[in-house]
C-alpha cells in the first residue's frame, strides 16, 4: 500500500504568503507604536527654539522575517544632555518619561494595530 501526498508546494507557498502578511502587519504595528511614542515624547520635550522637538522622529530600522524594530529619536547633538542632564543642567528625561508614563497605551496601540 502506498500513500501519495500532493499539493505540498501549494501549502508551502500559502505558508510563505501568510508569514509575509504577518511580517507586514507587525511592521505596521511597530511603526504605529513608534509614532505614539513620538507623540508622547514631543508633548514633554522642553522647548527653547523648537529645534529638538521638531527633529524627533520615528522610523522602522530593521524589518526581518522574525523581528521588526523601530527607532524613536533625534539626531540633534544636544539631545542626550537634555535627556540625561550634565553638570550644568538637570535631566529632563523626555524619552524615558514617555515610556514610563505611557508604556501601557503604547503597547495597546501596537496590539490594536495588529488586530486590524
């Protein structure tokens, strides 16, 4: 008695499409969570000239089939001094504070985006 299995290529192709769809949804959800984080950071960023606040942005920096990462930050050279302080200035911790105070809401944004 022999058993013949057919359609394996079709099953593998369907799985690959499903994985791709999940990767795209995960990337979108990661970006949405990053944008929500950016929003909260900007709400508490101290403003003197507006340069720092206007240069905080979000971008997906890694999009592999098993991992998606987003970066919420800035290339403004003095941002670390504002965040962590120095000998002349107290830390303002806008990035850390946004996560501490709104982490649950950011996580919910990620989860809700995945459900769409």
